[in-house]
């Protein structure tokens, strides 16, 4: 059955000028998108992906140590770091309620473990115990001719403590002994500490 004129679908007819304008709008939109994409790609190219190394702020331990020396009354230790190590902070802490002012440096080892170095000219047993997280004394460890007191406890940080002339140095962290040994040797070399009378290789070593 043929459709009556009344039921025949009406197909809209777009005038040539309107069609031209529509095409121009689509082309303009595509050009704008391409221009935006080009800008984004340029920005990404000029700003390569950032890594942990990018965000690492350099810490000049020696310079901060020199600035703190006048306040501290001694030159705080600025150890020369082994390859792959870096310091992530260095600061002088004024005396708090315990009356102990101290030098405080954080070191990240080449194995990505952490050891904090604390040094004070007026350390007392209570302060040392606090810095060592109340770990018991478990022996001594001779490192580069210096006898360090070893404090250790299961599932916690270990610490090495050394009375170095007029100051006391405390190293605390969860690194391996070889990393503690490296920092301990560098710390005493930096301070010019005299070797201990005992020269045994190691005592109380696990």
C-alpha cells in the first residue's frame, strides 16, 4: 500500500549556507582540540616525569654544622658519606625540658635504611636512654679503634653510643651493622676523636 501524502516522512532540507556554517563549526572545534592537545604535549615534554631523586632536597651538612658551631660550643659532626648515602635533614636543637641541646642529622644509606646521628656536649644518662629508645646495653662494638656502647632490643631500633671527648654521639636506626660501622667510622673521623685504648676487633657483636 502506498503511503498517502499526509503520512510521507518529511526530510528536512538544510540550506547550503547553514550547512556551510555547521561544517565550519565542526572544523573549528577540531582545530581547537588539536591546538589544546599540542599545548598539553608541549608542557609534558618540557616537564619530564619527576622521580624521588627530583624531589630530594640537597642538605649541606657541613655548612649547617659550621653555622651551628657558635651556638653549640663545638663543631658538630659532619661525616663524609659513603657512596650512595645522603642526608635528609640537619639541625641544631636547643635545650628542652631535659636541659640537653644537641646536633641532629638524618642519614639515608645506600640500602635505603635510616640512621640518625645525635651529638651533645651536655648529654646525661636519661637523654641517652631516650635517644636509644630505652634499649638495654647489650655489649660494645669496636669501630675504627673506638669502643661504642651497643644498645639493642628485639623488633626495635639499635643504637651505638660513644663518649667522644667533650661530646657524646648517639647513632640510632634499623640499618645493618655494616652501615652503622660506616657511619660511626665517618663520624669519629669528622670529629678527630682519639681512638679508645682497647683495639679489639669487636665485643658483644651479634
